[in-house]
């Protein structure tokens, strides 16, 4: 999942980036409200961790603009403002959750996992397709009970396609979801990831699970 951290504290931002990257999230960071809105207009985010007290544009302004976008990521407010009125105002403005600083990292991760499971059709905790099973909590993929041993990028690609069966994703669209904005890689790397993922699925007789729509992209059917 792709996540945007909107936080002006450098030490906290770096700690969040490091911790969330270890959990498999693709993370970008914005140090003020204006940069956050620039990122949100350019990239498709699944989750946003948003401070309320920001330079240039407040968290409330950013939140209102997020809810006006066609893309509608889930938003977790992470703020030192601990009054009930602040929480109520943020939730009424469109936030999906609210966590007060200082916080426990395990609780933040649990809340992000819960938000990540939300969708218009409320995705189940464990997703299945035939004999294939994906557990987003443990980030493990099994075929008839056997672990496929996927890399984080292979896992991210397969989860993306399984969450949107029948939807074709172009190479650039997949790249935007698997790599952060600072990556120096080319979107051609997606062809390599698809190839290695198909190879691992092929060992279990499922190599044709991911289809190529020539000139368009990839789809899980």
C-alpha cells in the first residue's frame, strides 16, 4: 500500500518512514500542507497519516481538500491536540481515525492495518481466489497451504491485482503503487516483477493467473 506521511517534525517523520517501510508500506513524506496537496494531486495513495498543526496549510485544510479529490484515501490524524473537540472536529471533517501523540507504534500500525482493510466493498481480512490465499496482516501468500515466499514487491503486485479483479493496471500505474516518489528505478522493473511472480505461481500450476493485455497492462482474471 502507498502511504503519505504529512508531518513537520523531522525526527518523528524519519522514525515513521523507517518503521512503515519495514512493514512493507510505500511511503512519501510532506513537511507542510502545500507539499502534501501537491503529492496528493500527483500520486494515488491508499492511506494518509496527517498532523493537524502544519506550516503553510493546516491539517484541517488538507483534510478538506483530500475529501474533494476524486481519489479518496483513508486518513489517520496523528496529533498532539488531545481535546475531545479536536477529535470530533477532525472526524466530522472527514478523518477516518484519530491518534494522539505521544503514541505506541504497535497501535499506529494496528490502526493503519484496520484502515487498509476498508474499501467500498469492505475487503475481508484474508483474501482468496480459488486455491490462492493472501493474508494482508502477515503479508503472506499461500497456494493450497504452501507459502509462495514472495518478495515485498511481488506481494504488493499480487495484492493490488487481487483487490481489483478484472481491472487492468498499466505498468506506470503499478509502478506508482509499488515505489515511492524518490525511487530512481524505471517502470520497466514491473516487467521483471511480473515475470518472477509468474515463475513462483507457475511452480504451483498457477502461472496463467496474471494475464497480459498487450498495450494496456496486467489483470488478474
